């Protein structure tokens, strides 16, 4: 037997175990998320039976007080009674979770998310939801729910925030507002331009573009449309957009991250667009050294 064979077996077993553990973790996270989603469906429907089956015996709902106020606690029995009171009433309860941060360790799961709640399409309050779940007898059930509640400073729609940031970023270039333009980028932000040599860090771009920002306008790119996508935990986003520019219609894509003072652009990649029936002329124009004849 090859002397390396036991080591090879060890690597195979270790790799297989890692793959299985990762798959199990993803399955657990999916089950936990489904349980939280089902909770809100049951709450809106006034389904006290669902609550009875999925809340652990010592479950509690705790609202964290603000500005010196005491915390408010509902025990399991009182909470189910409140849910039952919704049944049969013309109430549309829509609690919108804006992101999911899910952690699972053994039989404990924690889900946290920013939320906004609407009743009959009217905004009520917003805050942070934190669910603690316990896996007992092979299924996840809710152990506790913590929340905060406020009516101000609500992050109702992160996509709206991102669109506003991007629109203001382009406007800052058009009006030569250097502070807003570079302040919208993260410290390690990257800008990739249309020229093959144009890959700048934020500070490199600041230095290169100073001669443009010293004028009334640096450059004027007007967004036509934009699509924004969010990570499950709501901390990262990516987008693609098309713009009207002096080069014609351009396309751009990029990434953002949520920092303590709001969304910041981590990378922006701008490119020109060329119709397929004109691509050969473009290739001849630029030389295209890698082109196969």
C-alpha cells in the first residue's frame, strides 16, 4: 500500500465532512428563514393555531423601551391571545423585513432584520426584529422575539436609498461637487473607466480628475435606468445601469456596502456600448491584438 494512502483518505474524509456540514448549515438557514416568514403570514391571518404549534412553552415577545422607558414583555399565552384577536377582522398586517442575518449553531438560531410594519397599507413603525429559535424534536420553534419600535429614521427601502445615492453621485460630477462625489465612495473604492488604463483607487481618481472638478462641471452622465440587487443580510448591493453620456449610451455596473454613515460605492465600472453590427469596425479601429484572423 502506498504510504501516502492514509493521508489521502484523511483529506477525502475531511473534505466530504466539510461539504456535508456546509450543506446542512444552508438547509438549516433555509428552514429558519421559512419559519420566520411563516410567522408573519400567521400573524397577519390571526392564526393562533400556528402560533400554538410553533412557539415554545416559555416563549416571549419583548419590545425594548427607548429613552428610559421600560421594556414591554408579552408571555406566550398573552401573545397568542393578541394574535387570535386579529382573526376575522379586516386587517392587512404587512411587516416587511428588509434583510436577513441568520446564524445557526447546533440547535440555536438567531435571525435579525430591519423591518417596517404597515397596517391596511398605512405605515405604523419601524425598527429591528431579533428572533431566537430552538430546534427541538427535529423542528425549529420560536423561543423569543425582541424588537425595537420607532417612527423616525426608518430605513424603509434600501433600494430607494441606493438609487438616491447614485443619482446624487452623478449629479455631483455634473456640478463639480467634489465633496459629495468622493464622499459617496468607500475609502478603498475603485473606479474603472472606459480606457484600458483607467483603473483608479478613490484617491488616484481624485488626483486625476482635479482639473475637471476645478471647472463648473466635471462630466455629466445622466442615468436612464438602473437595477439594484441586495444580499440577504442587506449589507451589500450590486447594480447595473445605463447612462446618457457624451460618448453615447454607456453601461456601468458596481458594488456597494452599508457603512455606519450609509451606503458607499466600493467599485464602479463604466463601459461604452457598441452595436453588434458595428463591432468589426471597432475591432479594426483599435487593432485588437488578440483577434484571430
